[in-house]
């Protein structure tokens, strides 16, 4: 597909009525795990679109620009409602959370294996092991509180066992800022990977910020509180990989291109008929948004979009099982942390490092992510794991801490 030549739906025809937006929810017991994942990710992409366009509007004093932005943003908001309303009301917050973490694991693992920039790949690998551990912690909370095994939700695609322990993930803010990218040198695959991951992690952060305090017990509330802070670290990490010198009009074009790329990717692989129709519809809408963004870049930014982006999309993002890859990264990088802009072995840090000082402050009064496992072991006799390829590949994580 060439997004520069494809004709989308005229924007004046894109408004939908309330019954169209109030989409029929999927059946949580029958939906394919990756259909759930695609919906969660695209909800995050649409939320990112709305937030970005609001920020753009606040930095423009041109009323015509504001009007164009307001029009696109209203449609993005409708798209977000149509996507997010597919989640059924009988799916609990914890069940939805398992979906969020499966997205983080299998999306990031795919990107790690399809990322041409070695530095960016290292950053992705680093974040992967942290989200993998979050899945394990939430899965234990889910079984302990609701009697539901998370394997029912993730299918035979994603393992559940400890990653880099969440308690070890807490770092000083200075150590979460990575090197900025250069859009003139960055491959389009890298750009799409980073833009997608920023939006996905930001939505996870937003979700935990808003639902964590709705749990009734202190352990559950504490877990969302703790992991919500790690999601803040992840958004900081991934957004710092972008090129901060891009203009608002260039960023607008890149955002719209990314949406077209993702809807096209998911339209091709979707197995759920209703979801596939929704991805097709939204792709048609986004192609028009992309055309308008390109015109705005040319009119106000005095630049052609073809100078920024290729006519052919990069390799389509695919949700697929990554069990072997995750195990490989676990074996090789579980003992890593970050120091300034670099990912380094933890044992190379000095005793008075920012990491050590931060750990000493944050973990001084007990750690919710560890308390969840201890409570599960106390009640069930062991922690909850879902292993597809044998025992844990890291000796110290073979048994619950």
C-alpha cells in the first residue's frame, strides 16, 4: 500500500452516530488473545492521537490550523470510543490488565527482533523483561483474588513467570532518559516501532493511574501503584528515543502515517470478522487524515511529506508467540539495569550509584510486587506460573522469592 496515493474516506463523511460508536463487545471467553491485544494497542494509539493533537493546538495561534486539528481530533476520539467499547463489561480490571501486559510482552518482543538500530534494540530488550515480570505479578493477583488462571486469557502464546523482578526495576529518573534519535538517519521501521511503543506504554500508564485505586485490598492497590510508576519510567525511556527537533507539522504527518501503518498491519492479520471491519473502516479514515496532514506540512511547514517517509510501509507489526526469544533475553540480560543513557550489568554499578540510592528509598518499607507473590505462596503453597518450554531459564528465578 502507498499511503500517499490511496484515497481514504472524505473527512466530512467520517462522523458516526451513537449506535455505530457503541460497538458490540467481544465475548471474553471466546475472543482470540491477539484480537484483544490489537484492540488494546489501537485504543492506546487513538488516545495518543487525541493527546498529541490537543498539545499541537495549544502551540498554534493559527485558527485555520486549530480547526483542521479539531476536525481530525474529533474523528480520532470517535475511533477511540469504537475500539475501546469492544471490551465487555464483564471483563474485570485485572483480566483487562493481563491483556495490557500481553500486549507489552509480545509487541515489544516482535519489535526487538525487527529493530535495525542496535541501541534502540537494546532499549527494547531492556523494557521487555520488565513488562514480562509485570504479567507474572498481575497473573498471581488475578488467581489469588478472582480464582482465574491467566493462561485462559493469554492462550498458548505467552509464558507467565518472573522476568526482571519489579522490585529491581525502580531507578532514578536520570537513568531512564535515553539518547535522542535523528529522524534524518532513523529507519522508518525504527520510527514506527518507537511511536507505537510510546503510545502503547503511555496508555498502560494512563490505565493503571486511573484504575489502580478502584481495587479494594491494599495489596492490589499497591501493585498497581508500583507498576504504574514503572510505566512512567517506560514512557520516559521510549519517548526520549524520538527526535525532539521535529516540527509540529512533521510530527503530525508521522503520527498519521503510523496510524495508517498499524490499521493496515492489523487488518491483514485479524481473525475476528467484526474487528477486521473496524480496522478496515478506520484505515480508510486515517488515509484521509494522513492526506490532510501532508497538505498542512506543505502549506505551513513548507516541506513535502515524501521527504520524511517512504511510499511503502515497513514490515507489518504482527502479534505472535515469542516464547523462545523472551527466554533467550532472560538468560542473557535479566541482571541488567540502566545508568544514564546506557543499559549495563547491575554489578558494574558503584555502591553509591543513583540506582542504589533510589532502591534504598523506594523499597525501604516493603515492595507490593513481592508481597503479592508471598501472599499467593502463603495461600496456594506456590506462586502461579504458566510454562510452555520447561523450567525457568534463570537459576535464581526458578523458585518464588
